[in-house]
C-alpha cells in the first residue's frame, strides 16, 4: 500500500474548542501518524501520513466532528516524513 502525507490547515473558530485533542483521539481509531498544532494566526495545522484510504477516512472523521467550528480548509500533498504515532504539538 502506498503511503501518502497530507498537510491540512483549518480556519474558523478552531482554537480553544478541543480541536487538537479531538484530532488525536480520532487518530487513535486509524493507522495514521503525524501531528496537529495551533498556528500563531489562529488556524490549526494537521499532518497525517499513512495508507491513502486510512488518511482520507481519518481526515473525514475529524472534519465531521469539528464541522461546526471550521469555515475553511486548505489541503496539500507532501512527501511522507516517516512520522511515528500521532502527536499534539505546542
């Protein structure tokens, strides 16, 4: 199976609403690795790596759970970075 890496930036009211911890909790349900962190501009950045179908399912689960807070999303493909586990970064 091919490994993919997606970097997603979420905007809206995404800080202070449990976004990072929701993403980490949802990541435990999928075989994905990466991280989620708050950005200085008020956005949240999420990097997810793994099998394409699993990454897509994970990102869909996060989007569904946090949809009331997200007003914008930008996604780009990246080279896999060999992440281990899924972490919340400061």
